[in-house]
């Protein structure tokens, strides 16, 4: 997706997207020709759960690159738990936001592998959470092209021997660290990002 107002379906299809999210989608809506509850969803977590179920049904026969969840522009007030082998891709950080409403972490990657979060503004994590929390030996994690701001704690937190890459992000005005790692075996590569006011 670019920075337009809708998910670029061609981009998403090229990147193995099978699930799409828009605030315009609904049970009786046109849904861009997609099927409500199958590949069209109104919440990001519902689409992530569908992707996880689809991958489980494949019993290890993963599609190349896993699945992508393409997210239309808008503000989504929810907290995400991203499964293994899934990329969640917003329409651009300037037009697609996820707001945790001060109820915990905005995005959690817990003991997963090969997952990505890109193209969002991630905001309003609680003091006990983080903008993005990576834990319990999660690996192959990519956090790219996001604006991570106004969280009451760390913007990105890795722990428990987790690893990942934080690239092309703007990480500003968070109450905790911009990127915080803890516990033995935990590492992160941070590059081409702006960190300020954390």
C-alpha cells in the first residue's frame, strides 16, 4: 500500500495478502467484491485471527512469504496480537492509525516467527505496555515504516531472547525508551529511523 486512502489490492495480492480490513466493510456492504468474514473484515484483529486459522489449516505447508493483512486508511481502536508468518500492512503511517486507548500494548508479537508490522501510526499504549512488544523468543520480526508516538511507555520493547529489525520508523514523544531491550539473548537492529523525545 502507498499513502493513498485505500489498500492497493495489487500490492497486497503480489505480497500474498489474503485478508483485507476497512472501516467501510460490513456484512451488508459491497466490500470491494470480497466476502465478509472470509477475506473482508472490519477489525484488524479479526483478519489476523483468520490468517492464523488459515495457516493452521495448512499444517506446515506455508505459502511463500506467509500471509499479509492489508489495512485501509482510518483509525482502529484496538490492540493487536500478530501471529507467526503474517505481515500486517497499513495504507501508510500518515493515514492508518492503531490506538490502544491506554489499555496495554498496541501490537504484541509473542513467541512468533517471521512477522511484520508496517505502515501505521501506533499510539496510546499504557504505561504497562509498549507501542510494539516483542517477547518470548519471537524472531524474524520486522517493524518498518511506522510512526510510533505518544505511548505512556517504551515505543518498541524486546525481551525474552527475542530478535528483530526496526527500520525506517519515526519514534517520537514516548514516555519510555524509543527502543528498549532486556534479558540475555535479546537483540535488535535499528537503522534508518528517527528517534526523538523518548
